[in-house]
């Protein structure tokens, strides 16, 4: 985020033989705590090339800085400004046409009723200064982190968890003895490449459709895509190529697994590739088709992932191999569901008609609760019916987090505090996946313990 402020005043004249130099134009920009622009003066229009009606309430201050400067330096600048009351530095900003602007910025916190509500940035262009002289240094760590942002790598747990569950299921049932560890790593790597393809292609097509540009209410980094194109971390063509290359790498691993385990791998792989591409790509754009997007995500990161893992490890698959992935698939849908709340307006404007848009946030909050109830009640029911082994009851250890997240969703569905539920739902998915996998691995011990009660 960059906070800039500008003000243009007529140059005062002193009644003498000399006249003072005209005052420089200053940009004055204020934003809320998330960087959403609230005011934008004439000086800001002059310096950055945007009209105030284009940015107020529609853009964030990160628009004016190079992406890697935003990633590495801006959080520190804001922290210092909040703690010390002011921060000053020389840096580089970007004009609308991409021209670098060497400038000096003063950042101060803004308050209301004694509580900080945002920031004010006052920026003055440094004339006759080479932009390179004031460009902040970018560390190797940030350059690596840039790719984590572009690929949305922290969300790879969506694929990792069902693969772990499917693998633990195979190990617990002794379906392949000894456990084929090489195939496991091939499956994990192939699944990761497939999700990397899905993540980047999703970003690409959401950008092309205008969905991401229309969205200023996202919870970074949880909703609204990676923002990598908006931040200039990568260009459109490179992002698209990365997605296709990732899919090709996944397909290559899939072919190798098909040779080892059987041609059924192609069925799972083709469904995964089709879903990864057409989730947001035209003409199908599954995410915009009133529930097909949610169903696609739930199946691919739930039953299909666990059953595909079992098949790749053993060369065979049964109906229970699909069922074992249903609870974790429902939690993935819950992540998608809650992430659609802050994006609802942008999705509606750009024709991305998901179920939260169809229902509206007020009614959709009960859909979130239903997903939580379904995930845990089905696990308990199938365990009691001996469809699932006893160890899967460990999955129920996630119930406290589910209750906490559900209360937030019900009470805070339409305000910025909802972000706590977004974070908790992701944590719940990881916890639930690990508990399910561990429960399967220690199933015999849990069965003996339950028998002793």
C-alpha cells in the first residue's frame, strides 16, 4: 500500500523585488486500514494520472507502487507510522502509464474516536532524481515470496490434505504392502502441479473477465485472487504460460503413474485438468454457474482426490475410497463459500453467479453452517455404521473451530470482522485433514481403546 497525498496551491508572492518559487504539487491520499482509498486530492490526480472517481472506494493504495516494494517494505512503513506517529522515506511510485516516479512520502495514521482507522500519505515528487537512486532494495527472500504470492502456494493444502487422507487410508487397510512411497511422492507432486495450474489459470481468467478489477472488498490474501497481475508481479501472458506448464508437468507425472498403476489414472487426471481450466475459463466458466463451481471444488479436492490417490497407490478403487474424501471435500467447499462473501458485489457485477450471489450473504451464512454440520455428522454416522474405521472419529476434534467460525459467520457476515472466519475455516480444513489422516494411521489403537470402554 502506498499512501500519497497531494495539494496544489497558488505560489505566494512576497512584496519585494524577489518572488518565491511556486510550491510543488503534493499528493494527499487517505485510506482505511486495508489500503482502500477514501480521499484523493487534485495533486494526486496530477501526479499519478488517475481521476478521483476512478479510485475512491474502488482501488487500494498498492496501485501506485511496484509490487515487490508493496510486499517487502510497505508493511514495515505502516507499522512504524502507527507506532511512532509518522514515517518518512524516499521511494519510487508508478504513474498510470507505468512511468516510475521518484518521490518522498510522509505516512501518518488517521484516527476516529481515539482508534486508528487508516493512514494518510503525503507525497512530493523529487525532480531531477534518477528513479534508481530511490528504488528500495528487494531481498532474495522477497523475490522467492513473490512466487508464493503468484502461485497462491499457501492454499496448496487444499490438495495436500485429501492426498494424505487417501494415502493414510491405503496404509491403514494394508492395501499395498509395503507402502509404495515413491508413488506417494509422485502423486503429491502431480497434485501440487495440478493445483498450481488451477490457481494461476483461475487468476488469469478472473482478471480477463474483469472480476478481480471490480473487486476492492477482498480480504488479502484470503479472497479476491492473488492480485499478482494488479501488483505487476507478473504479466498476463507469463501467468497463463505458467498455468499451462504446471498442467503439463502434472500430466507428465500422471502418465508415469498410469504406466505403473493402470489407465484409470487418466480418468481422474482428465477430470482434474478439465476442472482446473474451465473453473473460470470461458465458455463454461463453472464458477459462475449457480453451484457448479462449489460442486466442482468439493469433488476435486475431496472424493476424487482421495479415490484417485488410492487408485494410483494400489491400482484399484472402491466406493468407500470416494466416501472417505467427502468430509474434507465439504470443508474445502466451506473455504470457497466463506471466501465468496467479501467478493459478492464484484462477482455479481461481472456475472460470476455462485451460490453466495444467488442466495445473498444473509441467507448464505446458513449454508456455511449446513456445510459444517454435514462434514461432521456424516463422519460420525459413517463411523458408527462401520463404513469408516473407528479412527476417523478424530476428525470430530475440529468441531470447536467449526463452532467458532460459524458464530462469526452468523454474526459478522456483512462486515470486515468476517475475515476471522475465513482464516479459521482454512485452519479447520488443515486440522481436519491431519486428524483424519492420523486417525486412519492409528485406527487399531483407537479401536482397542474404544473396545476397552
